[in-house]
């Protein structure tokens, strides 16, 4: 192979190595990009896989629903008329308290907009906030009022659509005479509304403002959570109290067993001392008893109050105590004979 071929082969190897490094870098980057996605999936799987996680997700859904229906993304006009009958845009001079007193609790909402405002758009922006009402958007146009009505009192049937057209046309009539006095213009609009009610084109009745369903659900869920939490705490407290009482009773019983073992061991020690004072009768039996007692002391000193071997040790103590009693009985029987024998020898 010539030098040129060697150089070409080396160049080809370097290029292939570069391509492999690029491929490895691309794989690492793709793995790094997939890693956060995998982590998020695992976290969601763990969250959904538990009862607590499902409850949290349900609460989040309810909260989002409540925020949406409560007007989270509403404009200023829609937010205002959710709980009021009048909206005055910035720059519009209007005694809003007097205007609200004029309208009262009728199913009527009036939007006082600035000149040049798209009244149809303003009416559409308040659609979800003014369900079940008659909306009149108005703005000053020179020496007149530019009005746009939108009725949300009926359905979509042809009869309801016809009534809505009549109502939207009649509601703003006569207001142009009071361009400089908006409150007086509102009085004319209210008279038109009352006339429509008397003719049956507008249903009679007051406007009702109530919180959305998700808010009731959240309130009920919060109340249920408090009651359930209190019940769980009460039941848990009772269970913990029973367990603590059972543990205390067990500790007391084990302590009593340990104390009884110590008392029995002390009685056995006194028996062995009395036998030793009597001269250790029994010979090998006494030595075995003393040896067993020494071995027993090592086990007794190494046992704890909760050791299951305490009962076995108590049995061994009782056994040694019986052996000591038998040796004591044997000593009592042999004592008179030795006394008589010593007395004859002296005579």
C-alpha cells in the first residue's frame, strides 16, 4: 500500500470516528431530552396510582372549573356585571350607585361604554356573566345614544328569536333625550323594560345571582374533608389509645413477671443459705443444687423484663426451690436421730 493510500485510509477512519461521535452525541441529546418527559410520566403515574393522588387531581379539576366559571378570563365588564346591573367604562361619568338603585333587581344589565366602542363585542364579552338577563350596551354618539341590545332570556326557537328582536329594539327607545344625564336615560330604559314585562315579551321576576356549581362542590368537599378528617383523627386517636394501653399493660405484666422472678430467686437463695447453715445435708444433692443455682443466677441477671425466657426461668426457680425444700425436710428428719446418738455416747 502506497503512502497516498495510507493517508486516504487514515482520513476515512477519522471521518468514520467523527460520524460515530456525532451519532453518540445525538443519542445523548435525545436521551437527555427524553429524560424529563420520562420523569414527568413516572411522577404522574405515581400520583394517579394512589388514592391521595386521585383526590388531589379531582380537587385541581374542581378548582380549575370553579375559576373558569367564576370568570377567571373575563374582561372588566363581565367581572363587574356578574354581581351588578351596571358597568361604566373608565372615562364614562356615571353615578353607579344611583344607576343600580334605578335598575333594582330587574333582569336588566346596562353597559355604559366609551364613544366608539364595539357595542356588539362588549355584549358578547358578557355572555356567560349575564345569562337570563336583557343586556343593553350603550355609548354616546354625538347628541344621541348608540345602543345595542342582546337578550338572553329565551331559547333558540323561532318564537323566542322573534321576541328577542322586539325586546332588543324597544329597550333603548327614548333614551336619546337624556344624553347628558345618563341616570335619567336609565330611568327611560327601565320604563321600557317594565312595559315589555307587562306585555309578556320579558318574563317577570327578579335577577338571581348565585355561585357556580363548582363552588358548591368545593365548599361541600371542604366540609366533607373537615368532617372526614375529624372522624379519622378521632378513630385514629382511639386506636392509638388502645394500642398504647395494651403496650402499657404488657410492660406492666412483664415487669411483674420480672419482679416475681426476682422474689422467687431471693426465696431460693434463703433456702440454700439455711441448708448451708444446717451443714449442707444431702452431700452431692446439695452441691448439685448450689451449682444449678449459680448457673441460674447468670441467666437471671442476663434476662430483660421483656425476655420470653422469664417464664422458663421462673419454672426452673420453682423446681430448685422444691429440691431445696426436700433437702430441708431430709435434714429435719435426720436431726433427732443424730441428737439421740450423741446423747447415749455421753452417758
